[in-house]
């Protein structure tokens, strides 16, 4: 069972930007209500698709450099990366099926 990986300013480049393949990054904060609502969905996506993609979480309060680099203004923001490049950006709470509809085309 794959779990979301904890991402930081220190490991983001190595874990996401240099990665071949797909990575989904959840930009979140402890105090954010919608972030807490989407967290179990992000965990399910990691459990069900962890063999096909990296799923990571980045706390924007502790890692502001990376959040600023990708222009994250509102949270939760989920950014889907393909071969290190951002290809999709989803801002705010979304049901799992809406998230998977955006992710699936990149997994094949």
C-alpha cells in the first residue's frame, strides 16, 4: 500500500522535477479545512495508483519556496507533473472521480 510521500523544499527537485513519469503533488497546510477534506482522497489515489505514479504532499507553511516557485496562491492546490513539468493544476476541493479524470490520461 503506497502512502503519499512528504515533500519539502529540500527534496522537491530530486523527487518531482527530476522524475521520469507522473507525480501528483498536494500543496496543503494544517489549518486549511478543504485540505483536510481532500487528504483522504489523495491517500486513496496513492494507495490505488502508487505503482504508476508518485503522490506527494507539500506543507506550504513549512516549504514556502517551492509553493512560491509554482505560484500556489490558494490551497489545496494539486499539481500533476509529467517528466518534471507541471501539466495540470487543480485548485480547491474536488471529488475523487474529478481528480482521476484529470490524472488518468497521463498514466497510460
